């Protein structure tokens, strides 16, 4: 029977993960945590799994779920419904359990289809080419920051295109979504001070757009969501706005970080660029495994179950460190090596089970077009000083990633 490992070494390693050095490179710490045992306990009682098999099991176990809202007061969040930033999260797909989750996911999945994503390909390619024009112009004059010049605007514009947000309105969302999604990392009064007005502004904007599409439907996802009915069921206005807000927020910060983590990894391994061009889809899977934009997923025990052989009781919180699982040598050969030709590289970067990322096809589409295009148009691009990692444990990416390029 497995046991739970806890104590000073676990605490120290977890604390170090939250320092700037831990942000730079968490993977050494993950290795040590993974080898300490399958199930660890933090000082506050939270359980942690880090191995691939255990993280996969946690993501798929239906006895585990999102924290039910009636437990939120015990987590110090009694007034969650009064905060737009928390309301928009805890009532969204990312915060709910069956049967509500099943119903809402079915309603959105039948509008947000693979076909709709495929149809975005020409517009996405155009946006990528336009952004590369800009990036190349800037980089030819001196170091250019890839994050604001490319990694942010691309997903923002693609999700804007999908939902039907007019081009001129899109830029304002960058800061709004950043301020709002800060609650994914920590919920403090300071964070909420910016997150609440941001969430409210996004919701108000989307309410205006929904009203407009109800009057004059178009081909976009917002029109599909307002008009869609499935077996006599449809989204209420409240559900619709929460759903559209979630697609916006979930769809853009994460993909931004795939683009910046992926570019950094490629520029650090230039000898592998031919493999990127040979098979962009396989390369993007490896980049997702190697340095995932989402490093952990959070669950609460809803009904008695086991994790890593240990019995868990309802109410217990458990976090799966998927970023560590993606480097587990039990699952991947030589896991710390980037190998764009690695065949067997299905990772946990998009999660697993019923909450598996709804936007995975869209994120893949953007990255599979963007990376080869960037290197075709800007061969010889290099990393230069000034890269700065985001200060976040869950979301892994860069605030700044400077590159140089000589035409
Ligand atoms: C590289 C980019 C992305 C990564 C790494 C990523 C990662 C994830 C992960 C790990 C989850 C599961 C969270 C959990 O189990 O608690 C998730 C869920 C979700 N993602 Fe993504 N995501 C990305 C891009 C996108 C995009 C582009 C969209 C939308 C356009 C999107 C929409 C969603 C939604 C709606 C969910 C909730 C699904 C549910 O709970 O049923 N994501 N994502």
C-alpha cells in the first residue's frame, strides 16, 4: 500500500518552485518531487501527484471534480458570486461538475466543431503572415519582443475571428483578459481589484455582441451559440455570456504561451528545425510536452476514491502536476530532451477526461502554421538577452522573449 510523503523536503521544494529560479526552470524540482513518491502532501493538506500514470488517472477519475460551490466558503471564498471574475470562472465549464458540465459542454461542442476550426485556416494563415511582416520589420532594426509582437496578437485575433468580434475592438481585450485570468494563479483582494472590472467589461462587451447577432446573425460562433438549440435545450443568456467569456480567456493566454515557449525551445535547438518543417504536427505535440503552457490541474474529491493507491475522502484537494508528468521517465524515454521526431509523445498538456481542452484543435492549428512560417520567413532568427518568464506556477510562458534577425 502506497503512503503519503510529506515534511520539510516537500515543503522546501514546493516553495522553491514559486521563486524566480523555480519559474525559470521547474523541471529539476519536478524530478525530485516525482522521485520522492507517487503522492505528496503540502503543509496546507493539499495532495500532489507528479507521475504520468497518476496524473492521467486523476484527470480521468469521475469521483474527482471541480470544487463544488458550496465548499467555496471553506476555501475563504464565501462571496465568490459577488465577484464577476470568480463568478465567470466558477460557473463556467472549467468550474463545474456533471450534470451541469455535461449539458453545457454538449451545447458548446456542437457549435464549436472541428469544421469551424478548419474553416479558420485561411484567416489564421493571413493573420500569421501579417504579424510576421511586422515582426520582421521590427527585428531588422534591433531586438524585438516576440510576446507583444506575435504571441499575444495571434491567439487574440483568432479567437476574435471565431467569435465574430470586429477587428478594431479586439486590442482592448489583451489587458482585460490578462487582468481577469490572474485569478487562476491566486485569489487575493489586490488581484480581484483589477480582475473584477476586467471580467465585467468582457461580459458587457459580449452581451452587446450577442444582442447584435440575435438581430443579425452571421457565420461566427457567437451567432451559432445564440441561435443553437439541441434536443429542445439551449444556453440561457447568463450561460451564453459565461461560455463566450471562457472561450476568450481560455483560448488566448494559453496559446500565447505555447507560441513563446515553443519558439524559445526551437531557437535553443536549431539543429532540429528540419524536423519542424518535415512534420509540423508532430513537432507541435513535442513542444507541448516539453514545456507546457499549463503546468497543473486542480481537483476536489467528490466521492471516495483512490489516487496512487491511497484512499481519498470527499472534500480533499488534489493537484496533478501535468508539467512534471510530461517529463516522467516512466512514460517518455530521455524525457528532458526535446526531440521533434519523438513519435510517442501524447502529453497531458491539454488535460484529460471530461475537462479535456475544448480548444486543443484551435491551438494546434495556430502553432502548426505559425512555427514553420516564422522560420521560413525569418531564417537565422536568434534569441537575445532580456527574456523574462511569467511569474506564475500554473501558467508557464514568457512576459518577454527578445529575438534578433538579420534579413
Ligand atoms: C496551447 C493552448 C492551450 C492549452 C495548453 C490548454 C490547456 C487546457 C487544459 C489543461 C484544460 C483542462 C483544465 C482542467 O482539467 O482543469 C483546458 C480546458 C479548456 N480549454 Fe484549453 N488550452 C489551450 C487552448 C485553448 C483554446 C484555444 C481554447 C478555446 C478557444 C480553449 C478552451 C478551453 C475550454 C473551454 C476548457 C474547459 C473544458 C471543460 O472544462 O470541459 N483552450 N485547456
